[in-house]
């Protein structure tokens, strides 16, 4: 929006702005602070807003925007401490390609090649005729919201339109009567699962900051919006609102202009208590004349543990300089916990008007276009990312003189709670094209993508992106990829035509992986449109699963190894998933370990079909990778045990041990109860090989070993053991100790006080001569150990 609005002349529904020149200075008056409260909440349902839209017959003006209020910034001095470089990587990679990532062996560009949802989110023929659209959009769990200067359009995630309401109608519950709206922005907040939409109205002498908050994350005709507004400071026109939401507040930064001269007065920041903003009461603190700042942001931040909001702006005193600070709740309002201070960057500059078919479009100025804190789950770090456009020379170095082209620059800032540091930055440029109005996002994997407008004198403005992986060299991004070509000439309302003023690039709150960008392009002669494009991170790959086999009846831990494996963690609807083809094999205890490793438990039923199975890993963004698993038949150990001198049908429990054939070391031990015929069978997990097999009941019978027993993949069968009787005390010997035990139980049965079932060697229920004869036959015998 333009500060000349209040000096406009209204003729037959058209608003034309005077193009007065401004004598601006870089200095700012001293910052002031004031607490405020506006109890203005109005709740309106989507159904009511759509009804207002159908009934709305009021004429809407065409608005001719100029951008001369920031022309003074062209004359700012360069920060003498700023290095004249294009990237933290140093010299560019390749000739005339900008600061782009070198291509590792085997990489196929572009890495964000998979395009998901891709649709036109609005155009200049819908609703009031305005330019620029103030390109904006945001994705939520169920919706995509595209609020533009002409309409607020709500879609489902597939791009199917749910509602379209003129922006003036949308904010009609709180807009100044008779005024219009401008500069809408939108945010979806994962912490409250609500949508936040802001705008300004264009009334004087104090215009309004407008805010709408949804009652849920899913927008339908029954959804309710709570509308509220705050008044700009006295005799100040609040323009170009920036919107941010974090754990503690809702924030709107503005550039303020004089209602009488149109001149720039300073940048202001409105900090609203979050709970009150949701309720419709805008209460908090406003900071006027922020120190040497232009276009102030508080960074969006979904960290639930955040206590400070991170302030960022370009310097209003020089190029090559950002302003950083921290603000936090303080009593009923907010206070700066770190004073606004300088953060030196590489040299920057004022962009040039961009030549396009039909004329040129503006690139606004060197302001920041976004400021957001993103979380890298791989490294467990949070960093602030921001962007600006500027004019650069053929080496990508910012300059305000000579042959220049427009470039888009990104920054990653670390140490947010101590001494902020520009960890890396890069400039995307190409002397054949101009790149402008950029915004950037980093997903939970640490991959970043920047979206922007691409155009030149013969190429209509279209949508392009560059990106970097977390493992790419510092300060590099890929060469730009055209995502949506422009078509036609563009010359609206003078030269240069207005373009932008915004774009937006965000991480998908469903999966933390996909990145969406919302960008303007030319759809036909003198007609703009906004594109919503979902770009998916590099697809996962699977190299192996270990172990590579599972046996029927087995349940054990497995590890998947590959690349690009990811899970966003709790709080995201879409999570990492693994499945096994067919039936009988289930997955549990799925755990993301790293981008190269996932662990899980696989359980195969005893009836699971044998043979090859496909393991499918599905990343939260829906992209998949596969590997194979073999289900082996259940390996069985089977045989017969003969219990000497023991006729009962109920046989005693036997311990069967499988041992190393050389050392005798125990490998596997199982307790079985043979059938009345002495047969037994049980599953085993030992691999094919040669083993010792030892069997022994706890009492009565002596142990027996079979050596050199050959196991195949299906186990072993036909084992035969004959066990001698007489070991009353279970020490694997038939000796005097057993004789004494037999004597002590002599004549007893199960009801006797001296009954010992282990002395009943033949199992007839009595201890007597028959048992003595069994012991005498085997007296002195020793079992195998």
C-alpha cells in the first residue's frame, strides 16, 4: 500500500495517487513504547461472510499504486564493515550461474522435482480489479488460504475452491465504514491450530490494523472468525503490515507515513497478547519509531518453549546492515529483552525496475520479505531465515551503480538467544534474468527452498525456485527451476507496473517436509495470477533391511538403511510408515533414528506365507521407497524321547538345549512336553549348521546328548533319545543320594506326608518295590551334560 493514499482524488470509482517526491532522511526519532487495549472482537461465521459477499453491490475502485515513498533508500550509504561478496561460499560455482550448489555425483536436478498440489490461487479478473495482488498464501492441515488484495480465497488441499469473499467484505466487520482494505497476510499457527489473517484499511486520519482469527484449523461454512482492529498511531498511516505468530503473541510490524506530507515517519511494531487476540481483544504494546528500522518483522516461530520473539528489519541508515532484537512478554504488555542492534551482512543494494514484455515491473526496494524461525529435527537446532532482493553485478555482488540485474538473497541466522550470527547466506542471480520478491523456508530435514519471480525483457514474469539440501556446501543453492511460466505482456497503471508486494514460502504443517510457495505470474496480457505450488523433498531410498529374513512365528528387531528417511515427530498428522506386502507380517515399534536409519519390530505369524515380501517405507509427504524381505518356513526341531520304565501317558517336561557343536556353548534352550508317544516338536531360530542337542527332564531321568546334528533352513527332524530312569534328586546321577531319597518316601502315595513324586520312578502313584528295581538296574549311571 502507498502512503499517498490519503492525498488521492476519487473519480468515478477510480483512485489515482499523486506522485509527489519525498525529501527523506535515514535518521529516526527516538523509539517510544505504549501499552494499549482495543476491545473490538466480532465473531462472524464463514456462512455469514459468504452471504455478505452475495449481497455486496458496492463499486470497487481500481487502484494505481506508486512506490516512490522509499526512493530515498537508493541513496543510503554502504555499511563500511560489509564484505563485497555474493555468498558465504565465496566465489560462485560455474560461470554466470550465480551462487549455486555444486552437483554431487549421481544427483539428478532438481532435487525438489516432485510437484504435489499445483493450482492457480486467484487472478486479477476475480473480485475488484487491483494491482498488485500482494501475493500471499498459507497451507494448513485441511485448507489452503490465499488472501489477496481483491479476494480472500479458501481452498481444500487439493486446490478445490471452498469460498471466495472480496477482501473488503471479509474484513467488513471491523473495517472503517466507507474505507477499503489492502495488504492482507495470513499465517497458520500449529500451536493453536488456528488461522490468522491481517490487513490494513485505508481510512484517515488514523487507519486501522485489521485481524481475523479462526476458531479451528479446518475451514468450512460453519467455521467462525473473530475480527478485531487496532488504530494506527495518531497522524500516522500504517502501511505494509508484517504478520507473525509465536507462543506468546501475535505481531504486526508496519512502515508509518505522514498523513499530511506522505513522508516516511518510522517503523512501528504492534505486539498483541496471543490469548486476547484469539478472544478478539487486541491488548499489548506498540513500539513507535523502531531504531533505524525499515519494514520490521517479528519472526514466525512454532517453538512451544519460546519465550522471546525475534525482531528483524533492514537498516534505515545504511545498506549491508540488518537490525536484530528480542521482545518478550512483560507484565500486561511486551518489552525488548535485547535492544535493537546492528547485524552486519554482505553489501546490499536497491533493486532496479525489472524489464519485462510490455514494459517493466517494480521490485519494491531492499526490504526483507519474510522472517521465520525453522526447526531442523536432524540437528535439533532452530534458526531464522530471511530474504531480500537487490541489484548485483555480473559476479553477484550487490551494487547501486553500473550494469545490474536483480537477484534474490537468503540468510540463515543462528545464536538467536545470545549473539546473532549470519551462519550462511547466498545470492541467486543470473545476468540473463532478474529474480525478485523472494521468500524462503527450511523444512524439518534441514532442506531449504526459496521461491521468487523470474523475468526479463522477453520473458514474461513466471514462478521459479532454488533450493539447497542440508548437506550442501555453505551459501549455495541450485540453479533456479522454472515452476510456472508467464504468458503475455504486462503494463498496468504506468511504468513500472506494480508487482508483488509479497510472496510467501512455507513448510507443510501436516508433514514438516513439503514446502509450498505462493508466487505471482502473468497469466495473460495485463492479467496477473497467483500460483500455489507444493514441492516435495527428495524421495527416500532404501538400500537394505537387516536381517534380510524372518521366520514364521518369529518377532524380532529390524533396521532399514537408506537415504532421506524421515519422521517429523509428535504433533504432525502425517508420520513415517512402514508396511509389508501380503498378510501375516506386521510392523510395530517403528522408530526414526536418522535420515539413513529406521528401526522396527517385525512379527510373522506361524501361518505367514513364505517367500519374498516387499517392504514399503512411506515418508510423511507420501513418497515411498521399497526393499525386499524373505519369509522363511518355520524351522522345527522334532523327534522322539523314550522314557525308560515310565508307562504313564502324561510325560514329564523336558529341557532341550541346542549347543555349539565344538565348544558346547548354549545357543538356544526350550522346554517341551512330549506327547504320550514321546514325540515333540518346537520352532527354532538357529540358522543351518551342525550342533549338539541335549535333553533332560528336571528329575527322574538322566540327560542325553546327540552330537553332530545337522540343521537345515527348515530345522531338523527324526531325533531320537532314550533316557534312563532313577535320578530322584535331579543331579544327573543315579547314586546313593537317590537311594536315600527313595527310602525316605518308601510306601508313600500322593496323600502321604512323606510323598515325593520324584521318587515315584514308574509313575504309578506309589513308591515301592517297582521303583527300587528301576533304581537298582541303573545304579551308578551318569547322564550326559
